[in-house]
């Protein structure tokens, strides 16, 4: 049985008070809190085991290398991939930029198309705009359904003879929409189109498996996965890695350097130049261990309970406009309040009640324009949240409505 009370004990920050009341942390879509196991792993790596990796022959370097490289295997198992398909990054933003620069830029010609959904985070938009600005690529946008869903067939129908890439999120960071990326990736593969999936949210909330999804690239970010910031990984299919040029040059990514020649290491080392985020990745490995111990199916089941309860409670507030009502969505709720209260005002008021939510465009301005709003409030739930905290959110929103409604 999933014991959320016991889980909460693993996160020391959840015991603190904010503005004199118990913290309710509902900004998990931006960054999740860290369990003690991750904090301990980071502390131990710095205080007892730190050295640079790969090239040292002394005890500490060997130990640090062993601990660091073990994380590659943990992430591979977590994603259902092979170890040599996992490239360490600082997060999804770096991973998606690596795909844009390393694979796409040498292949994009004027008029080539990149298909995107309107739900994408800026990290899965701006790297493709670089190709539009610099190489004449054409961005083709697919809109959501009225309920915030994304029909995979609508994405497939956007494919044309000049489509080189399809880049879509697995789960929207604003609407919580879960996308049938497997169907999209299968259709893309049949047409010779490269598929790039932003897994920043999905990998946190559900089991994911690269063999089942069938994508070419899949990006995850550590700080949303209960790990340290500046950690993460890019899954890159072997044949795509072989086609990619290095993103950064320096130590550790070379085979040989002379005055007149340079040859590169095989992937994934080819894409990991310089001293890496050793401790950050070790901390991410501890976070993956923690999630694996809980079981992602159990995490997903708990969050479905939160989603259904929050949907019922928030849906009962007739002065609240919820964005995104697709079936099977995740426990992410974006909303605005009728009566003129700006999302920033709402966030400030509920914070006085100890409830942390996010306000703004959530790095998704094309989606905001599509929805006809400039900003929303967002409450995003995690494995340690409770239905009591949903009630705390609703109470805080009712106070806000009294002030602004």
C-alpha cells in the first residue's frame, strides 16, 4: 500500500511553516522537493567521495567514477533503454538544444518543416526557432482540442513531404494533458521523420518505456524528478547518436587530438565534454532509486486520486475557470478567477495561507495565446501531496475570491 504519510516524512522541507502555517507545496511542475535520500547522497558525495571522474587512477577518482557512471544504468532502466543510449545533460533544455544543434542543424534546409503542438514548453520551441531563423525551417503548429487534449491523428495529419522533425510533449506542464506519443512516433518512423519527445513532466508522474514509445529522442530533467537542479538526461537512439555532431568540445569527449586532427569518442561520451555535474548526477541517481523503490505505478495511482479529488473540488468553484479538462490528464491544474484578479494577485494571497502555486505564462506563451489568456495560476501535485492539501488550496482560493470577486 502507498502510505503518503510515510512518504512525506522523507521530505524534510514539508515539515516547515510558511507565514505561520504548514507549507502546502503545489509548485511541483516547476521543481519538486528533495527526499532526505537525495540530500544525503549529495552531502556524502561532497564530504566523503568527491574527485573528478574518468581520468584519475587514485581511489577517490575511481570511486566517484563508479558512482557517477552507475547513474547512467539507473536512468536507462528507469526509461527502458540501453545504457549507451543515455546522454547526461543539465536538464531537458540542454537535451533538446543538443538535438537541435547536434542532429537537426546540419540536416535542415530552407523549407523543411518541424511539427510542434501549441502546448510545448519554450524549451521545446526556441531551439526549433533557431533553425527557423538561421536555416529557413518552417514551424507547423497543431492546436489542442477544446478540452485541452491533443489528437495524435491531428499531429500525424500535419506531416508533409518536407517534415523532418516532430517535437511534442508527453505531458503538458500547463494543462496536464497526456499525449499518445507512441502513436505519433510510430507514424513518424514510417515516414522517416525524427521524433523528439519532451518527457520533463511525464517521466515524473508515470512509468515510461522507450521501446514502447518508439521515439528517437526523449528528454528528462532531474530537478522535477526529485533530484538536484542541473541534472538530467537525453535518451538518444543509437543510430541517431551516430548521426550527431558534438555539441561542445573539450576534455572527455575526444579519442585523439593533434595539431591537425581531432577524432571523437563514441556516444554518449561524445556529447559530454568537460568536467560534468558529478554530484548533481549522483543525486539524480539517488532520486531514481527513491522513485523506483516507491514504484512508478504506485506514484501514478496516488496522483490519480489527487487529480480526481482536485478536479471535483476545483470544478465546484463556479467563479474559477479551469484550463484543460482532457480525459486521463495528470494532476496539474491551471486556472484563472473571474472578477479581474490577476494570477499574480491570486498566488500572493494563497501564499499568505501557506499554499505555494505558480503564476505566469509557465514558459508556454503560444499556449497562453491559444487559450486567450496572458497568464494562469497553476497548482501541480506530486507524490507527497494529500487530499487535505487540496482542501487547503480551495480554502485559500475562497479567501481570494472574497477579496477580489
